[in-house]
C-alpha cells in the first residue's frame, strides 16, 4: 500500500475547509443526470411493487413471491466483475445508457406478454433477472462518474441525493402502485416505467462526462479481461482500511438481511395488512428525511465517525423492532433505522469515491458491491426456516425460550421473529463498534491519500 500518512493526529480533520462557491458545471451536470435517474427509480419502484402483487395474486404463494427477490439479487452479484471492467474501459455515460435501455426493454417484454395474454410467473422472473443484470452495470458507472463531476467536499451531499429516489420510492410507490393497480391495471404501471426510462436516457444524451485521469494504479491493472475483472479485489486487499470497512459492511448486511424479510410477517401476526403498510411508510418517511438532510448538509467532516454512529444506532433501532409487540414501538424502530442508515451509506460512498483512483473506480466499486451483497442471499434463505423452525416454536407458550425471554418480549405468534430482531440488533451494534475499535478502519481517511482534489476533476468544467 502506498501513500500512508502516519503523522496526522487521529483527531484532526483530513479535509481542508473551503469557501462556498458557485456550483461548478460538473455539479450542475451531475444534478441533471441525478434528476433523470430519480424519475427512473420511481418508475422502477412502481413496477417492482405491482409485479409483486401480481405474483401473489396469481399464485397465493409467499415462496414464489420471495423467489423474485432472489432472482433480483443474484445477477447483481454475478455480473459485478464484468460491469466493473466495462465501467472503466468504456465511457461511463455509455454504460449508463446501455443499462437504462436494457432495463427498459425488460419492462417492455412484460407489457408485450401481458397484452398477448401469455404472461406467466416465469416471464416475470426472466424480466427481473435481465433488469437486475442491466442495473448491475449502472451502479459502478454512476458511482465512478460522480467522483468525476462532483467536488470532493460535496461527495457526501451527492451520496445523499442519490438515495433520495430510493427514499421517495420506499415512501410513495407502494401507495401509488396499489392505487394504480386497482384503477388502471398493471399495463398502465409498466408504461409509466418505460416512460421513466426514456426520461433518464434523455438526460444522459444531453450531457458529456470527462474521462478519468490516468494513474499508476490504472496502468498496473491493465491486461487480460479476467485480470481486469478481479483487479478490484487486488486493489481493496492491498488497502487494509478499505478491506476492513467492506468486511464490516458485509457482516452488517448479513444481519440486516436475516431479519428484514420477517418484518411484514411479524406485523401481520399483530395487526392488519393496511397497518403493516402504514408502518412501512413511516420507515420510508424516515429515509426521506435523512436523505434530504444529507443532500443539504453533506454529512460530518469525519465521515468514518458518521458511519460508526449511524450503524450503532441502526442496531439499537433494530433491537427496538422486536423488543415488545407494540405497534408504536415498532413504528419508532422503523423510522429510526431508516433515518440513520442513509447517513452511513452516504458517508461510506464519499470515502470510497475520494480514496479510490478514478480510472479503476468501476472495477473497485463493482467488486465492493459484489462482496458486500454476496452474503445476502444466504441470509434470505435462512430467515424463514430459522423463524418457523426454531424461534417461533420456542417462543410459543410453554416453549424453551418463552419462560426466559417472555417477560420482556412477550410470547405467542410473532414473538420468535421479535427475538430474532433483538438478537440481530444487539450483534449489529457490536459489529458496528469495530469501525471505531480497529485502528486501520478508524484511520482510513488519514492513511489513504485522496484520489481527487478539493474541486474534483477540473476537466468537468470543460464538458460539452
């Protein structure tokens, strides 16, 4: 590892204080592209929710419903190395154009099958697979392009902006998609989705991205396709701070994915479907508040402290979700978790964008995403059997854990899943604390040199 700085005190701020300036042209272009992607995200959110309703109405099977989630996740992991190579080899705007075009065609395929009267569940799985595969190309290209356009001091703000679409989607699309599904039907929702992709394509066609500056890392990474595909892992492995941070996030993703699929079933054991939807919307509201704040604020100056604080709070809120079978408490836990997680995500993204050489960011970010997400399918597969076969029976009246934990958590249907939230939340907080306890992670902002200057890539000001 090169560029290690061991002389800077751990309490100092690694970034320079800069005066507020008129937004650069690169920032304006990023905002235009972000707006197009925001529209596309909302359209995709409507389609995802509506297709879930369609699958459940057509089959009545929660398992077939859950398979669609796995079908979405697996291509994101498998395609990541290829996506990273192309994001670095090709113009990143072109990769995003191809990604949005392919995803839009996946929705068009569903429209054609639906109008022909031939739509089957496997058609939805097939479209979901290709939509996910094309989307896997967009994330590394979009993330790497952001550091070309956005000044370093505004990367936290840009990270907050990129999560706004997801927050609005979490808050609004279930209600909107549900209403449209009843009043206009699935075809209307799919056409809205296709139109949203056209908006995203129009914004990308209207701008130009600068090319990244050549670096020693970029030159060293060149070679065969497979050498380039797995160079992201080599780059991360040689930087213990980034590797440690990635390992912590992978562990946190596993714990979160082990309980996330159980929230709706746990709520349905306590209340009606509409109440479960209201609580989910409260979580979406917390995410919207957080992402809006991050977009305006940009996050703390010591981003690693922002990550640690947010993740430890997230663990405490996850514990709160299962502590008692009381809807106000669960609503508070949902709101709190979705309030703090975007802060961590935006701060983490800013660290990676500012510390990774620009001409290898596509491969590094793709490998980072693949490794962080690789544990999630296993957690999804374990969640149901653990709840149904272990924790729920033991938390039933007379169960082995009921006498011990029942006075605190309560006993009966849903309480086994509640205990899983308590256990996962406690472990989540302990794992998050490693960010501060391990020096290489805590000092990653000092030990790694910045890959971009205070004003970002100056060539962004000369875009066409």
